[in-house]
C-alpha cells in the first residue's frame, strides 16, 4: 500500500495522521507543528513576557519532558527566559526512582538547573502514608493538592515568575468535565491556560494545553526521549480514568470532541476572579477559609487515624 505524502511539505511520506484536522505529517513537519502549537498557545493566552524566569514541574513522564524540550527551544530562540526544572518526590515507594534518573539526565543534557523537593521534607508525610491509613478521599486527591503546594513552593524558592506544567489537551478536557460532573464551576477558573495573578501563588501556565496526549507520546517517541514507563500503582483510583475513557471513545467516533470540550470550558470560566483570601492559621499560606487544604488534609489524617 502506498503511504500518503505529508500534507505540509508535500515531499516526504507521512508518519502521523490527525483525524481532527485531516493533516498527514512527516516526522519533521510533525515536530515543527508541536512547537507551533505551543508557541501559538503562549501567544493566544498571553502566557509569557520577555526574560521571565519559568519554573517547570517535571515528573519524568512524556508530557513534562516534551514541555521541557519545546519550551527550552522556544525560549532560546525568542524570549530568552530562564528555565528551571522542579522535580517532586511524592513518596510512592519505587515509583519515582526511574523518573528521577531520567529527569537528572535530561536536565544535564539541556543544561537546565534542577531543584528537587519531597512531600516527606515539606509535609513530613508521604503519599504512601496517606494510602496505608484510613482516609476520606481518593489517594489522587491528596496527591494533587500536596503536589500543587510543593510545585508552588519550589517555584517561589527559585523566584520564578511563572510555573509551567505539562497538562495536555486531554488533561484540560478531563478537568473541565470533572468540574461539571462535580458541579464545581468555580474550579473552571484554574483551567485558563495563561493563569492569573493571585497573592502567594506563582502564576501557573499550561503551554501544552492544545497538544493532544497522543501527540506528546508520538513527539517523545520521535525524539527518542527516555520517559517513565512505570505506572503509579494508585492510578486506577481516580475518577479521572472514567472520564478519560469516555472522552477517548467520543474522540474516536467524533474527532475534535476533546478540542470542543476544552474550548467550551473556557467560555464557562466566571468573569470575576474570586479574590477573597485569608491566611491559613497553621502554615500562613493563602487560603479561602481558616485552614488551607494542605493543613486540612494533614489534620484529617491524624484525626481519622488517632
Ligand atoms: S496516579 Fe494519583 S497518586 Fe499516583 S502520582 Fe498520579 S495523582 Fe499521585
Ligand atoms: Zn512534511
Ligand atoms: Zn495551611
């Protein structure tokens, strides 16, 4: 069977088909298209200014490694922003060893400064501690809240102006649907990929927001990235998995569904940003109630298990 030519350069054989746009791309045009998608998202959502200091949360998975490579390339060629990688060890036995080695090597190759933080050092508890004991929520809920705090802490430590995370288009669409299913429109605010200024928080940006997960995987394979293959043993607990499966099925049947969910969710972001803020009475971090979520979770952990 004759392989169809690339619809961009018309000279090479295509290696990737995008059902949602009808493009067939050769490897060179595919790699360029990912950089273009990231650059476009940076511009459309006003993510960066010249000479920003950008902290990137790097887990060693394909998304964060793609982000690290693409953003480094874009910044070297354009804004000249400095990039610092932040690696968080959640305390999942055996899970982060492979990832840590990959992140060390990648940062060394790209000459990017790397800082490491751990849940154990920051909170004196690991995710395994939460998993082994009685708890009210899924383990991923604890992990998500503590990881967000740890990344913000790391970004503050290195005086970053922005904190970039590797959320891809699928993640964005899943989060949007999860917010709807939980009836929590207030969380839609955090989906805006350009982030916003909030006292005590480094502005979060999501430059991969328009790159589907399949494409970060293919990009990583084409670039021969070594990325973490070992899956977290708690991954099955998350409600996100059900939502992911449903969106993937819909995307298969009706290409473009994931983009539509994401774009529609942006229209649902409340116009007025909730600026009501207190200071957590335990850790002094900003919060909307008396205790921040992190302190609440740690307090519950000891209460339930005393
Ligand atoms: S699957 Fe859940 S527990 Fe495991 S790293 Fe991801 S968020 Fe944390
Ligand atoms: Zn081409
Ligand atoms: Zn607190």
